[in-house]
C-alpha cells in the first residue's frame, strides 16, 4: 500500500500547468488564478493623507504650547477629502478631514478633539503635538512598482480589492481547467426519479460537481454511465476531447462490475493505487488518449484520468486530499497544501487503524475537537456534521487531551 503523502507527491509530480490565459474584468476574476504578477503603478496612498478630522500644522509652530500657554493659529485653508491642498502658509493651520491630502509644508495633524476654535476664528492648541502624528505617509500600504499579487495567486475577494486599489481594471488569469466527470453504477438514480429495490441516489454527483465548481473548474457532467465496458470506453473517449482531466466515481475496485480499469487501460494507461488511508484506499490515476472518438478528430495528446472510489465519504475525502491539489497545480497555483492546525482531541479512540485515518471531527466551544460517532465511509452525515478532518497516522490510538493534526474543510475547499 502507498502512503498518503507518497500518493500525493506522485500526483503533483505528474501535474503540468495548463497553457492558455485570458484577460478578464477584475470584477469577474474572483476564484481565478493570476497568470502574471500584478505590480502597482502607484503608491497607496498616492499622497500623504490625514487619518483624522482635525488641523494640519507644522509641529514646530506648536512647540511651546501647553495648558497654561496655548498657541493660537489662524486657519488658512479648508481641505476636504478628494480636494487639492495648497502649501501651508507658515504660522497657520489648515482645517483637514479624514482621507484628505496633507498640505505641503505641514508635518502633523492634530485631531479636532485637541483643538479649540476661538471667537476670532483662530484655533488654539494646548499641547505640543508629536511630529508626524495622524498622517498616513504616501506609499505606506503599497509602494509603486512593487509586486502586490504574484502569478499563481488564487483571487480571493480581498485580492480583487487590492488589485482594484491600484487601479487594475482587468487581470491576466489562467484559463479555467476543464474537467469531465461521470459516475458509474447501475444502482444510481437521480433525485426526482423513483427508487426501486437496490437503487440509491447519486449523491456524489452533487458533492463532486459543487466541489469542482468551487475550485473554479469548467465542468462537463456526463452523468451516469452503466456498468458496461463498451459504455465506459465510449464515455472516456468523449471525455478526453477538450478536457484536461477526466474524473470518475465508483467502479475502481477490482470486482467483476468494476469496468473503469479495463476501460482506461484500453483507451490509455492507468495505475491502480491502494493508498494506506481510511476512508479512501482505491484511487486510480492515469491518462486517456485524445482523438480516438471520431475519425475526423484532430486532437492529440491525452487527458489526465483520476478514478475515485464510489463510497460517498471516500470520494469526498480523496477529492479534497488529492484531486483538489492536483487541479490547483493544473491551474498554476504554487502553494496547494492546506494549512494543518494542532488541536486538542476531546475524545479518545482506543485502537489505531493500520491505515492513515481521516476522521470527521467538529470544533467544540471550548476549542477542542469532538469526533463523529460513525466513521463509516458510507455515512455522509459525518461530512455535514464535521468541520474538518483529523489526520491520524497509522497505528495511532488517540487519548483524550492529546494534540492532533486537524485540517478544516475551509482549508480543503479554498
Ligand atoms: P464502487 O466504488 O462502485 O464499488 O461503489 C462503492 C459504494 O459506493 C457502493 O455502495 C455504491 O453503491 C456507492 N456509490 C457508488 N457511486 C455512488 C454515487 N455516485 N453516489 C452515491 N453512492 C455511490
Ligand atoms: Mg460500482
């Protein structure tokens, strides 16, 4: 059996970033991956700005101010945000507002609570300010020509805001990774159809499609394919066309009704991996030749193939742990590892499993982890109840209070 980390390393080793990029409106670039570095054409803020409502002054003019001997200055200009500022005349103060340009010559802003407007219109200060106070310096956030978002960054809402803050109206992104998915199993029915004896609903279609879409993939859903070799081969040929990855679910065990292996073997190549993990274990990785579906097809090369197990929790976990990083790599993301947190187990598990377990667990209010009682790979309830997976090494019993490795679903779906 293959260790989880080794299986992942093999997958990532094989993943090559897709070619092709496009320019998209920054407003539409959420979740996409940057194809080029974004650097700032300007300083942010673009000028020295006030971070308070108050008065812009020269600190030296107020050097001697105290409660007993306040210093009064005439107000020489008024500067609201968004308006230009004239140089500050010596021995005067400028009325200024938050976000407004600090006038040349001023080196300090005194907040209005520390200033007193006198009857003659002058403003008096009973304290000597610290030079530089309440001024956000030009370029304090971002310096001109610096890289603010490197190529390979997945664009979060915050990243879009940052790009917009330096004036980027469009962004160069990697084209979407194209994934064809299908489901094997004569027992599968779609919600809305009647369930005759022996049939079950195709829940994995919903989970996996939503996961793929969340990752920003362009998904072709080829639906349910009967447990027959010819049908599986034909669907594979169709799926190879114009797709980067073919993802299947079910039929990767080695039973008589499992046709995925011989079908991929006939249309390309496949390695059957037995991964020392629970849930999961069988995972198939390979490739399907392109251009075999029609005589006139001119496509060449091959599409990657990953075959997931059919058990709902197994396919969910193997997707998160293997398919997600693989797809992110295809779309040019450099850092594909989820963050893992050290957390306290508020339960005990007497016996360790031979395999690397990924236990569905939930964060409780005291900051520890509770375990879902039924860890069967068919029990989808555990994935909805849980907040993430405990990565428990092989042959390791967990005692209450022990610190374990926890991977939140939020990290695995980013
Ligand atoms: P298989 O990997 O095809 O041997 O399937 C393992 C188990 O998962 C069987 O109990 C299947 O009925 C179930 N299963 C397979 N595909 C799906 C699916 N798309 N949705 C829900 N359960 C499935
Ligand atoms: Mg099956």
